[in-house]
């Protein structure tokens, strides 16, 4: 355990919902609009790392990344000694990360459908990237679908790019999506941010046990998705959709929001790359990204 934790500059931060916890790790539900780690591009923005650090009273170490407008399960090591083993476990073939993607169009396949399309890294080198996709619900009017996606690798924007390659971009995706469709859903369907949620994690531990965590939807996704014609079919196929939704978070960290949805119009400009903090360990640049 790190002995250098200093709770200085502590803010009155509202704790994040804890989904699962062990002696050396914690899984929280990351709300939309919350960074994983502080950023030079958004120096005043609240970040999950600092919130969880203050919540548990010691340094924490992020094991994977979620895009700022995405939500759901986020795993931290709470001791430096476990950061490496948990990162290796997250990257193992036995690890499962399950995402829900709210996408454009009527998805015709039931699944499982394997998407195996390499992606370039920061150096322009192609790297293996594989995801498995199932359809949970779909409708012609409005033309949209809810997909369950399990990435087998952890490339930059992998889930977002793989469903786009299937011609079903995520609604609200300002990098890889359809701007006209995004605008329609924002103006007519109440979808104000990226339709991507990390619904569950199942990660093997060295002692043979597993980290098992499930994140309910947040209120904004729940309101939009539960209004769709396919909702009952989706709940039957993926029952955790029906869990009571989590409240949205005040961007200033003062507490939950009753009805205001996050404004993520510029959120994709900040995808957790240039991360800094003067009070925490540096972030591993090789963390899996989704």
C-alpha cells in the first residue's frame, strides 16, 4: 500500500456508487461526463480517480479507461502491488467486459457476430482487434437497436469503431457516428450523449476467484432506452437493464442531478490522453481503451 497519500485540496465530492469491492480493488459506476483521470485540456474538470481516491482514503490506480461521455463499470486497484496483476487479468482471454451500445438502424443479425478488424495504434501500426456482438432489441420505427458488445482486445474506441464498421454507429458518437442522426435523436428522442455503457465486468484473479460487477444504467439512458419499442425484448435478454437507474452527477461534483442531462458536445475532444495530476501516480499509457 502507498504510504504517501496526502488528502490535500480535498473537495466536497459526492462518492461514486460502489458496484464491487475487495481488499485491493474497487469497481465503481462512472457517470457520464466524468473523466477517468485529470486532463491538461480540461484542468478544472472533476475526475473519477480523484473522487475514488478521496472516497477510499488512499491512492488508486485505474486498470482501464472509459471515454468521458460513456458510463458504467470502472475498475481501480487500491494498492500499487495489485495494479500490475489486475492489468494483466483485464488483458487476459478469460476477462469479460460487456458493453451496451445504442445504435443507428435496424440490426438484422441476432448474434453472436464476430468483428475482427485490426486498428492502428498511435504509431500507425495495425494491431489485432476483435469484438463479439449480439442484438438485444431493434425497431424499424424509430430505426434503432440495442447491442451487447464484448471486446476481446482493448484498442482505442474499439467498440465505437467496430459497430460503425457494421454500419450501425452509436447514437451520440461525435467521432464515429452520423451527425444528422445524432441531431435527430437529440432534438426528438432525448438522447443527449454517447449511447455507450459498460454494463458488467468479470475479471479473473490470481487465486482463482473473479471480480464480478454489474452497473445499472444512468437515468438519461434509462429514460431514452426504456421508451423504445424493443425495451421488453431487451430486458428479457439482458435483465440487468431493469435495475433501478443511477442518478446523473453534477459536473461540479456537488451531487446528483434530478433531470439535467450532461452536455457532451465537446467531450470527444478529450479522450483521456494527456493526463496529469500533481498528487497521484502517473497513468499507464497502455491501459485498455474502449
